[in-house]
C-alpha cells in the first residue's frame, strides 16, 4: 500500500491533480492479476481518478475498478469506504457503490503498479441503471428526488468522524475564493474571466457574512447528476443510488445541497427556479437554518465558478482526458445559470419556498408626500389583474391597454391613478411564449391627472439623476423614480435633500414609476417573472405610502389547494400535481393568476373559445329577462330543439334537454330499455360515458376506474375495443372487431338476452381519438337491430363539427343511430346536454312515467345553445377544424418521423391523439414519459393531458377557434419537449 499519511491531500500544495495514466488493458490486467477477475474493461469518465467498468465473459457488469489519484492517501480512501458503508446502512432503500469484499469479508483494495507508480485500486459495487448525466431535461420529480438523496446522505453523515476527512480539496467551498484566485488565469476569454472573478467576490462576501453560523460535518460533496444513479429500466429518471465518495471531506453541511443544485443547471431548459423542488425535499429531511438558506445560492455560484476554473486547468494539464474536455461547455452553462438571477433574489425565493421567516425590513417613515396635494380619496386604483373586469374581451392583448384604462379613470374625474404593488398584471402577458412573461410589478405606476410637483419624502440625497430618471435615498432604502417627461428639471447627482424639497414639476398626464428597494441590493426591474417574484419582492417595499395611499394587501398566501381538499371531495381530481391557478380564459388561451398565458389544447368543452362575447351577451341578456324551467311556455326552447333536430338525419326529430353528458347517456339508456323492453346493453371496452349509475355501468375505461371491467353489472356486456393500432387486431385485420362484436350480439340473442341497446362513441375518444375501423358501426348496428335493439351514438366529445369533415362522428361511419347524445360543445361551457331520437322512441318513455329536467332547456340554457349554433356557423368553426386540423396533424406526423417515442398520430380535424410508446414493435405504452412530457409542456406554456387506458396518449382537442399560429407553437413546443426528454 502507499505510505500512510498523517493528513490528507492539500490541493494548494499541488495545484494540479491529473488523473492516473491507466489504460483499459492495464485495468484488465489488474483485475485478473490482483483481484482474480477475467473481465473486459471499459473506461469511465472521471476528472482526477481513473475508473473502469469490468464486464464478465457473459458481458454483464461485474464491478467498477477505481484507481485513486496518487495524491490520495490510504486514510482518505478508508474514510470514503467507511462513509459509503455508513450511508448504505442508514438508507436500505438507497443503492450505494460500496467497496466489494472477498469471501473472508476483507475489502477488495490493493496496491497496484502503474505508469504513475504504485496506486490504490478498489473494486466497487456496480449500480445498474445509469446516471442522470447528459443534457436531458430533469423533471420536478427527478429534481426533488435529487434533493431527497442529498438530504438522506447528509443526515447519515451528520456524526461521521474519521481522520481521512482532514483534507484540503479544491471542491470544498470553504476554499473557493483561493481556488478561483489560483486558477482564474486558465480562463482565457477576458469577459468570462471578469464574470467569474466578480461573481466569486460577491458570493464569497455573502457567505462570509453567515459563515460562522454554518454547521459543519462530513459531506459527500459530489452528489451531482454524474453520481446519482437511477434504477435499471426506470423510465422516470428518479435516482435511487449514489456513487463516488472521492470528494468526501469535512465542510459546511449545506454544501452538500449546493453541489447537487449546481448540477441541475446545465440540463436542457433548466433555470435557477427549477432547483426549488430539490431544496424543499432536502429541507424536508434535513432542515436548513436561516443562515444556511442565506448561504445556499452564493455557494451554488462559488461551486459553478470553481467548476469553470478547475475544468479549464484540468484540461490544460490533462489534455487527453476526454471526460474533462467534454465537461467544459456544461460547466460554463452551470455558471451562466447560477448568475442569471442575483443571489439575493434566489435567497428570497428559497426563503419563500421553505416558508422561512422573512428578514424584517426597517420601518418606512414618510416625512412628507412625494406628490404635492395628492390625496387618497382622489386617487383611483387601476386593477390590471387576471380577475379584473377591465381585462374582459381580450383587452389585455391590445397595445396601450394600461394607458387607455388610466386615461379613462382620469377622464372620469380622478386626480391620479395608481397600480397595485406585487399584483400580477395580465396586461403585461404575452401569448404563445415558452417563457413566462414578466408580469409581477416590484413598484407602482402613477398617472397624474393635473400638473404636480415631486418632493423629497425623506431627508437624503440624489444618488443618480438623468433625463426622466432619479434615484434618491429614502431612509434605509433607495427610491427609484422614472417618468415620461424627460425635460423636467431636477436636482443633480449628489444633491442633499430635506424632506419636502422640490424635485421636479411634472405636467398633467405624466406616468411616474416608483420602486422602493433595499439600499444594498441589486437594481430591480419594474416587472419580474412570476417564478422569481417572491425573491424580487423580498428586496422591495410597497411605495404606496409615499403617495398617501394604503399599501397593497400583497399576494395571497392562502393554500387554495388545501382549502379545495378540505371541502371539495378529493375524488374530483385536478390536472397536475402542482397546478397553476386558472381564473380566466380567452379564445384558445387560459390565464393563471400570475398572468401566465397557456395554450389550451384540451378544452373541447368550449368549442367557440373561452369567454366568447357573443355567448356572454346572449346569456346575460336572457338572465336579465327570465330563467325558469322548461314547463313554462317560451320561444327559445322550441327554437333550440328545432335547430338541433334539423342537424340530424331522419327519423331523429325529437329532443330531450338535460344538464350534462352523463345525464344524456343515462337518459339514452333508459329510452332504449323502455322502448325495447330489454335490459341488456352491449358496450365497448376502453370507453368512458359518464358518472351516473347507468352511464358509469357502460363505462369500461380502466384509466377512470381500475376495476371497470370487473365491476360491471350483469346487464352490461362488453366487446373488444376496436382499436386498429394497438388492439388485438391491427391494421387491415381490424375488420375482425366487427365480426366478433356481431357474434357477441348473436350469442346474447341465442340465450334469450338480446340487447336492448348498443352504445359506443362513434369516433373513439377516450382511447385517444382513434377512428373505428371502416364499416364497424354498420355491421354492429345491423346485428343489434336484427334482434330488436336500438343503437346509441355517444357524440359528447366528437360531435358538433370537431372532426371537421363531419358534423357528427357517426357520419364518418355512414350510419344513422337510433339515439344520439351530445353535451360539452353544445353550451360552450354552459351546463347543457341533449338526447335526440325518433318520436316513436321518445313516446315510449311515457311507459316509465314522465321526464323533467329543471334547468335542461331553461331559457338561459336554450339561448346558450342557440348562440353556440349561430357562432359555429357564422365563424365557420367546422371549416376551421378542417383547415387547422389538417395542418396540425401533418405537423404532428412530421414529429413522429423524428421522435421514436411517438408511435402514432390518431384522429381527424381538431380531435387528435399522439400515442407514445417505448417500442414500435411491441407498442409498450409510455405512461411515465407521457406524464413527464405533459408537465414539461405546462412549464413551456401549453396545457395538454394524457388519456387512454394506459395514459400514454396526448389528447388534443382544443377550442375550434385555434389558428395555425397556435398550432405551430404547439408542435414546436412539443418538438422541443420531446428533444429535451430524450
């Protein structure tokens, strides 16, 4: 063994630690001669050690051979192995690359001869599955798991003591300032070198302020994406294993998390805020103190700076190290992201995420008004939020909206108009953007309705002055002012002020912006992105008291999801694990309370688009006049029923109006049973029809109910899902589905249980917009009718022009059902459904009593239904489904040629499905990948959701008003997300 050292390596005594020069041939020889293993060695990447994967004669991994850097002594290596054993023992569910032991229990460690002299070689446990390294986007679930692993390791090592921890490593952030100073010369580009130097100095100063309060302990210090391993075959990319204890040392405990966070930042699409799930997860296992939270992001920056300078130096001294050279770009990417947001902002964001107490700000004494003669009673608040009535009818998209709305308030007699601090502004939001807009104000805007004077609100000085801008001290803060009258005179920079001193005279109509920020903090943008708002707002104060109006109540801190779960049955699930709060929609967009605009690709409930003005006006007008039940005599219910019946072929001429699709299906089944006197019903598997007793009985989708097939009542008989893509009969063989379904009907009839009804979606919706095989319904309908049964077409999802070429889905099959159910689209979101059948079938309902629905067919419902029909026609939305749908499907099919995850593109018009599979031969579904993709699409501004029994089909059924621009944005975003998740 190498000579025993009394203390570990000191990087500064060596300055460079090139990896040992050991070839794959050397590794095979060492494995055979020293450890008795006949293997094939494959080199693995490492910066300062040398690692090899050893495969046996069967090709299976046997172990990892690790050759330690000659600078690392025996005591240090013993400490690493002991720490690995400790972590493994403390976390049985966590796989750890511990050193292997022989039959006698001895560690598989030996001194070996190499080109660099005697070195220490070890056999380590191989963890199958692969690391998280590479550019692949990391989902919130993965990032959270990374933080959880770091928390468990930190907890396990809390009390670990060993002389081998006595080391001075370049990776230890306690020495980051010295490392950067020593190695900065290796960064040859002046701009980059200056950026690293500045960021290091600022971050080191921030850490130094709290350094004495940071707990210290043993740390792995390299729990990065390279050293976190996911389970073999796992599609979720969630780590459950760790490798490489080579950087083990004694340092600040929070460094463990800082290292992990930094490794997230180079991945595709990663931004600083994406690390927060890891921070929360770590904190949940090993709580962070306020000082540690304050030091965390500066430590991330220091880690990034260390990576940059160390990588450049290592590449210079170890030019043939492919691993080192390949890492240079990603190390710079980590640094760029680490400094993309000021550390003070990230600290505020971390405090907010962990719900740590905010650091109290000094009070704000106001010795005089900023604007002379301005009163609270004469100042009006301009509400620009998502929930503001002023944002109706898409006005938030119009240029100059804020100016126009402020002018209107001034024209109505206001002395001034002000906005609210920290209230997200929908007027600042942009649609079809993969990045959220900066919508959260860090200050306020004030429009003056008359000439006014600006005066100093506090004793202080002018620290900056330029045309249209001034910054002055205001107690412990800085007050930034800017206005649109650049020629107004003002005191020069350096002027001392007394409260009440005149600053400038501003004419009527001036728009003045005020930001009140911490004196030693960074400059603050007027608007910031919602993801970072908590961090920026922690550095600012509401300036409203300076103009004599009350402070804003601020962003609501209530946990709306918790309130929902407490009072709203949780079986009524919501999309996404951490859903945005949606309070407004417009056309094919949905808007969160943070002002984020999302492209809505799932809302077939609103075919005209969200908040259609024509529907709103018609419904509001009718509500002003009358709303009652359909037993009263009024015109709209007659007109609507006539219009509906006219859309269907003979003999479908009689209409029932209800409140929902579930009610419509339930009623349709009752009509069929009543008319035929037969209680047996045949339904397709993998279908969903509703939640009432009868509609649920014929719903067979295991995605909605895992026990769907086992829990059917005995009067429901199911036939195979006629899916020509992944069913039992595929492609041209799909004609067999009809033959089998007909046989089922015949068999039932032969046993004296001929079905009274056959129900199906006429274009398979729940399975992912899959068209039924040609001729399927014609054959099955004929068999059912031959034995006296009726046929029900569930058009709730596919009807009303969504398919483009056909107004009704059954038209695509060339059949006419006996009963049609329709809902969703019929009211553009208003609760309305209908059942249309023949007069003969409808009249047989009298045998069961009478039918009545309180609000089905009410004046308001009927007017909503009539307006939807008028708008579908007048705006040619069915034609739009043909045109935009064909364009969208073609673009999706282009993606399928480039992305192996896409197995098929189903559907027609604007009812499409993208099926995701892991293997094009076996069609193994990809549900985890689909969920991850939907989460990433939400992050990129698109709402899309999975469907199908395997939850592996993207359901694409947007409002019918969607245009080509939005369709192109969707496919481009999907292309990006699929690329990032490879």
